C-alpha cells in the first residue's frame, strides 16, 4: 500500500474513535463478469467483487455531485480506485452466484461523505497538476465552471478576445471506453504459462551410487493453467550425470575403473500456486508421475561395461518464483522415487536394482506469458 494510503487510513481510524459527526453514504453496486481460460475462478470472483464495490462508489451522491463536470474518464477511474483502496468503511456481500464462466456479485458499502470529499479534492488537484499546461485562451474557456461571485475586473489588455481559432485543437475528444471495466487487465499472481530451465544438483542413494552419488543436474519445466481450475498442468524433464573413479579388489589385485552415471526423469503432474504479497512472490507445490531411469558405465582402460534400466516413478516438488515482468526467477526443491532393474549389455553380468530417484535443488530461470 502507498504511504499516502496509510496516512488516509490513519486519519479515518482517528475519526472513527470520536462520536460520529460525518454523514455516511450507503450504496449498493453489482457487477457481472465472464472470465477466460487463463484465469482461475478464485481470482475471477475477487475481481468481480472489486468491480461491484467500484460500481457502488460511483453511485454515492457525493461522488456524483463532485465529478459531474469531470469529462476525463481516466481521472474518474483513478478517483474510484483511491476511494476503494482507502475509504470503504463497511462492505457486505448481498448476493453472489456462479453460472458456468459468468460470475455475479452484489455488494453494499458505507463511505464517510466528508472524507470522500477530501479525497476527491486532493486526487483532483494531484492529477490536474500532472496535466500539461493549458494555453491562456483555452484556460479562459475552462474557468467558468468554477465561477466566483461576480467581481468587477479592470479592463486590462490581458485576455485577447478568443482571437485564436486554434483553441478547438486543445479539446480533442478523449476516448472514454465505458465498457473497459468488462475486460480488466490481468491481476498480479494469476496463473500463466511458464517455460523455464532448471540447473542445480541431485543427491542419490550413497550405497547404490558411490562415488558418483552427487550429480550436476539440468532440466526444462513447462506448466499451463487448466481452465478455471486453481491448478496447472506441469511437465518436467531433468537429467543428471557425474563421472568418477572406483577401485575394486579381488584379494590379490586392485582394479581401477572409470565410472560414469546418468539419471533422468520425465514427469507430468499438477502444480498449485499461492500468490503472496500481491503476486510479487509465487510459492507453489506440485506432484507428478512419469518415466525415470538410469545408466551406468564402467571402463577399465581396455573394456567397457554398461547397465541401463527404467521404470515408473513419482516426484514431489515445492518452490517459489519471483516474477520480474515476463521473466521469472526462482528456487525449486524436488524429491523423486524410482527403482528400476539395471540390465547389463553383457550376458556375463547379472541384473541388479538401484534407486535412481533422489533429492535435487535447482535454480529456475524462465519467462511467463
């Protein structure tokens, strides 16, 4: 919340502690909103409720009388946003319903008339001060709205008598698309499609993989919202690898082997994201099933021996993303479990089972749209 909004709230709190002196505006507003595939039903309901509150504010008598002469749509819209953020005393949902993808809200609110007037005047001054300077001839035409009691002013050579026919150019009609509220911009933190790469490390079971149980890992992640559901479909492919040296003794001689181990995971599942701090942080949890496998190769300098295997496994992950415009950064913690049967390429060796799942920690870098 902006510092000015905190100040407004503090003033309102102090006023509420005294006997009620100001009149309250009681108003109702309603709104019907149809959401699309990229939105969740929760965010759509919140948006519809907020728009119903805005509609109620616009019907308050003080707001109507104070903004009658304002033709600038953006100025009115900013005024409504300020009042909705700081001055709504009480809010009550009178009716709500969901019909397919269409949501309806009817709410009642209470606003302090005096505080509303002050906020409107302050916001008008701030926004008007930010407008470009108006030429004298145009200002002369704009002033009669705020006419002071008639005063006799000396006939000075101050105001040329509308001698400039270019004044109409200053009053270009501003587009005031009253229907824009039916297609509001996407709220922060709503589910979006995400494509990202992951890189980090994976820890495997030491008794199965020593000395290559800690491996570097690289992966690709993609997720997309599932219509109006609060979850998204998540697809992941991750691969890890490491090389090392192992010494095996038969009691008389030591044999040294170069060992290379590789694991991979291809999973599909669901991810649930919980926006925090207005969508500035996106913590999530997810789970999925998929194909997981591994390969291991031994090289003694003259011969190579390899084993491969795969099976169905499952994985859980949790993390947090930080959206920076279209770019997302984050951290991901993942745990997977699978135990394939490793089959040799040489019939002289036996099969064996090995745990190819493990715990991995990755940095996430991607973009969302």
